[in-house]
């Protein structure tokens, strides 16, 4: 065991400048939740297998449990808390509600962040492309049907 | 502004205003914006972080525990072991979906003299930071004396097997105990008719053996538990639980507190499926808080969840079934041996009652054994016990149909249990939708379609689950603007705020959006049983209905005050119009709900409607599933090509969430069928304790799951609700097994039917 160092990190989170003091052992997920107070990203596995902690970092979706907080100097980070503008939900958030695409809701923040990145990159994905993209996010409640349909709805596709 | 899905109501629910529609769930916005507060999201001033030290061994005696180095670490405020808890008696307490001896509840929370599975908690620390807590548990020295682990249910039952508990004797249904201690905690038996005579009558008999692996509920949110013990002796607990009152009534005796000293606030819960009924972290957090005088939060990581919580039983099962040539089932003999894990209490009883439940078979014997092994104590998992037992029986029935050349749905219809049929455990069915599900499956586009191509096959299976009722509490006030806050005791694990609010709204004649449901702590609502057993929309909905009826009655009284008439002359209509006698001029007097709501303050104050129900009835649920698979003969991998799930919901209150329960149940059932297993080595080390290696279905592993909701209203509920959550996990495994057999001619005898298992079976057949 070594003495713990603390590191000052400057970054942008959901459009706001943030400065925080990270424990050198903190992951980005721990920093978001414990240092900054943004608890929307969830810990499901802490080793990159469930996607509940997905955030957008410099345009890429990352499992924030696998990113060290100290790596975030200068980064632009977007979390589920940054998807809505004021009281206006994003089309994807609306679609999740209208399609009943969540049950317990613990995986929802990760799915929303991941699906938003998909639609930015591929605005008209096929069902297979949606399933492939979201295969890194586990949901144990829905069987995925309604999540896929919500993404299709947000992409402007007709949903049966 | 989001709007509800505008799909038409079903034929059964057209008569309702709210029931059968698809409003946006009331907690939805919080759950898509990250605002919803789950247990791990809680952060209180001065809160400490806890961590648990767990056993690296499956079976060992604890010789000594030295916590001194951990205690000396800067930032560590407390270290506890079992010895720090008050001595627990062997009194039996209600643990939600079952009962357990208090001392075994404590020993499972934190080991006393022995560790009984890898991951068994041994000590816990509280520190100023979770990194320090992680370091501290590494500094605790535990000396173990290794014992031989017992890992297989059949080995455990053999005389002379190493014993987990010297004080455990086999209990029988007549209350007697075995002469010698045993790993078999209990034996139960249900019989009906004359088994030998039945088999003598049979023209075809098939007997098969099955083994299934332990499987985990797999909720995405790991367990959490926070506590704050104050100097006045009151204890607050915040936790993601399916049953806040179960937590209260478990923690209080473990700390020798009165339940009135303990307040449990249920946080949002990230899945449970039965696995978040028992207490694990809450008693540890409570004692750590008592020791430090500060709030303490404990969370598990995923490895701990897989090692030390849940799972459902692994089993060994044997089924012999006899039929006449025309497909009439005449006899069935079922042997079920279920792993309970380290302490008694597998779901073998429910498994035994469900095993042959869809069928009216005159001669039956069902034996069940509850057996302890050196694996984690099992917890309820969605229709606990039934996915295993019905896998065995449905599989043998499918083979009988194949042998007799009878369509698998036809043979089920021929033997289907209908109103008046009695199970071997004595229960007699009322109105059930068993045959209606089979008919809907036969008529489905899926069953009517042709399946072509090599290595492809189709399978079908039936499922049964009881559903339960019991205690639910609710109350609601009427605001001056006509909105109605509804206070609920049931934690909302998947949309029950909506399904209960809708039943209140229907009864009052207002919209679902005008109801504001809230889930509250144990001091703020009456006793409510767990969110489990598919009981919440049934019993909680009944409480919401009674609450609304109480409001209707009180509003009639208020209208009578305004109209200066007798309350018996006022009628609250289903259209939310309150009508009184004609006035002096002969004009009809009426008030809308909103108009009267605005006058409540001036007619005696706002009103609160309330209800506490305890329903011992239930509405049994049946399901019929159809699946098409393709088997890769080179790798043994099975792909699900198409899936249709038919289910009797009684009445589908919110059809989108009923569909969601069906689709989610299928996904878990498919996981259990194809991939999910607890993989132990000979030392009892779980080798796949991560979500990479404990392989749950991803979005890419499943097709769309087509739900067909059948509605045969339950006559024992004001709105015909049956409960929907559990039955859909049951048919997938036997349906997939039948589809694999149809595809490649191999009848599997184990779960999961993983690529390894399929390749081994294929090679053996060749």
C-alpha cells in the first residue's frame, strides 16, 4: 500500500467547466459520482461488461469505470444528466418513455448515452445495427424489445 | 411533453377509461434524466464507506480473526465480525418469500464459526473513504481450517457426506425429524390417485433425468445498504430492496432492536427478481453505524453479487410420465432435489407444486428435497423453483408427444387443467386461462408459419405460476385542484406506480396523470409485503381500489353536507360525477370530482382515503411459448430465430408493461436455457464471477419477442388482475430444448444447453 496522491482535474462536463480533486485511484465513474455528485451513471460491474456507466468522452462512448479520473484533464464529458435541455427531454428520452423502454431504470442512463452516440453517427440504423451497437449495454428487465423500438422511434422510423 | 402510446384498448378493457391504456409512467422522467435516486446514489453528511471481507474458501472453520492491523489504519473507524452482533436465537422470522431461523440469517450475513461458501462475509470495516476501506480489509488476518466442500446435491444427500451443519436434521411434512444430522433439510411429498395403477394403465412411459446449474437473477444494480444509528436508539436504513418491511423485521431482531426503532426507506431499485428480498449489507451497515455514530454506506461489487447473493437452485431431477396411445396422461412420478446453498430454504416446495400444475393427471407423486451445499444461500428468482421443475416435466411431455406422434399443443390441450381440476398439493383451480393460452398459441402467426432450413427446429412449452396476494397498504388524499397523491407501501421495481395509480384513477373516474404515486418508508404507510410473487399489481391494485372506494364514500358525505341531504341520497358515479337529490326547484344537483375537490376544505377539511388488504386468494397464471432455433453443428451454439410468448394476464392494466414483463421473462429464461451457469471447480471456487463470464443475453443474442396477451379476468379481483411477472421465465428452457431436439435430434438433459453441452451430447449420440 502506498500513500494516496490527489490530483487536480480540469474538464468540461455537460458543457460546464469543472475542477475537482481526484484520488489517484478514482475511476471517472467514481469521480462523477463521489467527487462531482453526478450519480446518473451507474456502477453495474466495474469492469466494462455491463455499460451502465456509459458516458460520452470527447465524442466516444466509454465505460467510465474503465477510465481513470486523472485521464480526464481537458476532456469534454457528457453524461445522462446532459441529454435534456432544461425541461425539454431529448427525442431519445421521450421515445424511451413512450415505448415503455425501461422497467427498473438502472441501465437506462447507459443505454441513452450509447444510443445517442449511435444516432449521431448513424441516423437511420437497421435493427441489427442497433442491437450490435447496444450489445455492450446489459438490460435484465426488458428483453431489449422496447429499447430497440425506442431507438427506432427516435430515429424517425415507424415502430410496430 | 411526452404523450402516452395511443394504441387501442383490448376487447376486455374497452369498457374502462384508464385500464388497458398506456400512460407514461409517473417516475419516468426521473429515470431518463439520471435524477432517480437508487440506493448507491445516497450521500449523507459525514457518511462513511464500508467494505466486506469475504471467505476465499468454500468450507472452512474460522480459527481466528485478527483485525488489529485494519483498526490501526488511518481513516478506519470500525471493524466488525459476527462476534460483535448480539447472539441470535433460532426463532423463525418472515423473510419475504419464505421464513428462516434468525441465527442462520445472521450467519449468512456474517459467518460465525464456519464459512460455508466462497464469498461468505467474515468481517466488515467502515472508513472515511472507500479506497481506505478496501485497503483495510486486506489487513485483516483470518486463520482457516479447511474442510471438504460439498458441491453437488446428490453427493450432499449421501450418508457420510461431510456436514455443513451439525445441528441440521431432515424434516418431514408430518413434523418429524431424522435420527441423524444430514445435509437434507427437508423432504416433502405430494400424491394423488394410485401411482402404480396409473403406470399399469400407461401404454407409453418415458423416464428422464435432468441436471440444472445454479443461475443468478442478474439485476444490473449491485446490492447496497446504508444506515444511520442515532444516540436516541433510532436506526434509519436506506436500501434498494423489494421489501422495506422485511428489511425492518430482519434487521431489528439481529440488532436486538424493536421494529419501532427502525425506519427503512426504500430507494429506487435496479432490478431484483426475488434476489433483493433477503438482507445482506443492511445489518452490517447498521452495526457499523452503531459503532461509529455516523452514517455508513455499503455497496457490493459485481463479483460479490455473484459469489454471495441470490442465485436460484441447481438441481437434480427425475421424471417418469405415462400416457395412453391417444395422448391421455395417466401417471407421473417426479423427483426433485434442489440445492438450497449454505442454509436451508431452496424453492423446492413451489417447484413441486408447479411441476405438473398445467395438467389434470389422475395419478401423481411428487417428491422434493431441500439440500444444503457449499454454495451461496439461494434466494427467490422469478417464479422460484418452477423454471427447474417445469423444465423437467415439460421436457418429458414433449418427448411423449413426439413418441406418440401427437402435436405438442394438442397433447397439452387434451390434458389441460381447467376450472375444478385439483393439483396433487390439494389446490383446486377456479377460472383459469390455461386452454385459452394454448388456443391463442395455435392460432398465432408463428405457429401457423412454416420453418425451413437445416439445423432449425421449433419447440413449445407451457408454464404455470401461482401468483400471490397478502398484505398491501395505500392511502390517498384529494387536493383542492382534484389531483390525488397516492401513497404506496410497495417498492416499484418495474412500473407498479403506474399500474396501481391506474386502478385508483379508474375507480375514481379521473386520469392516470391526475394521480401522483409515491413509495414511502416503513413509518409512513401500513405493512406491505414484498414486491414479488407477481403480487403487487394484484394486491397493491386492490388496496388502490379500496382506497378509491373510501374516497368515493367520503366525497358522497361531503356533497351531502353541501346539499344538506342524507349521504345515502348521493351517488358517486363511475364518470366522476357526484349526483344528489333534486333541489327545491326540482333541478338535478351534481358536482364534478374537481368541483367537489375544491370545496373539501370548506366542508370539513381535506380527505384521506385508505385501505389495508390481506388477500389470501390469487389468480393463477398460465403461459404458452413457441420458439424457433438454429443450432450450429460445428460450435454447438444455438441462435433464437423467432419467439412468441402467449400469457393470460387476467386483465392487462398497462399492456406495455405487461408485454415488458413477458419479454423480460423470456430473455431470462433463454439465458437460463442457453448460457447462464455457476461454474465451480472441485474446491468450490466459482470460476465465472463476472458479467464477462457469467453470460447473460445481450441485445444481439435475442430477436424481437412477440407477446400475445390473453385476458381471462380473475373473478377474485375488482379488475380481474392475475399478476404477470413470473410465469414467462418458465417455458423458455423446455421450449428451447424441444426446438433443439427438433433441429438436430438430440434431447438435452442439462441446463444450460451451452455450446459445450450440445457438442458433448452430439458427440455422444454419434
